[in-house]
C-alpha cells in the first residue's frame, strides 16, 4: 500500500492520505468505542479533515523507517512557533522539496538547493529550519554509520517499546518529559539542531515512542495492546 492511498470513503474523507494497512482492521473493531452520538471518541485535538485522519491512521503508530524518522524530525522542527495543522497541510510539498526525505539525498543538498528551498512557497521558508533539515539528515547518516540504523538508536531511549502513558484528560498530557530532555541533549551532542525537549516530545508522540492517546480514545486500546 502506498503512502498516499485514499482513506476508506466510509470514514468521510475523500482526500488521499498516508495510512498504514495494519491499522485498518483496528479501525473497524474500534467503532465499538463511540460517543453518545455514535461517533468515535478521539483525542480532543483530532478535529477537521486534516487532523482527524492523521490522528486515526498515523499519530502514535510506531515508526521504524529512518526516512520516516527524518520526515517527522523535519516537520516537528518546522512546527516551532506555528501549529501542527499549518505544517501538516504542507507535508506533500515538504516531501517533494526534500526528496521524499531520503536521508542521503537531503544530506547532499548544496547551497544552491537550499536557496531554492527558501524560494519554495510550498514549505515554511525559514532559513534556520531549512538548513537544520539538511544538517540533521547528515547527522542521521552519521548515526547510521556508527550504530547501524537511526531507528535502533532512537528506540533505544525507550527500551525498544513504546511508553504507555494512560492519560485520562487533555490537561494531563505534558509538553515535554525528562526522557525527551535526555533525547534532546544527545541529539544536540550529535550535531542535530531544532531538537529542543518540546520538539523531541512531539516527535516521540508522533513516532509512537510514547503512547499519548487518551485512554478514552478509540485508538488507545489497539496501540497499547501492541506493546505487550
């Protein structure tokens, strides 16, 4: 299944959206957990035609591909000072502009290519963020050379399995954590930029390293079960 196959029309989304095939059966079973009006119970932020499918199909699903890790790091950094929705609407343009986030290709971007990115209306044209994306790709490659894969390195921070948070209320979910601070410090030591503790925590949530779906959310049970 490609990264841009259309979502099931039964969900009411017509726009092509990246999805993981193994989440679809869980989606069907999880319809049992619904609100009084029959709608699925979701995390409070999952509203609208962009955030809802992202929440349902991607957020919190463990990532184990180095290119996908790079994508999330770049997009989370791009979000700094903005909203995730602003970045999410530009994700297809980011994939086009950043060579589908193939680390070796991004790391090889030269000054001319960086300047071209800064003229690209499809992405957030912030010089430090764009330059950090190229530098972070190079740092990721160095980790691959040193440790075999970035995925092995990054999942080592949580012992190879997601941390299940079991938050009940939106106010319970933190903006960062001591684990995110430790990850941030090590990434910075290895040459990464735009990887502060808050950005790292958002990245860990998105990549499924921490399971921060609320316990009432229909995605929680399925994702939590995968950790056992």
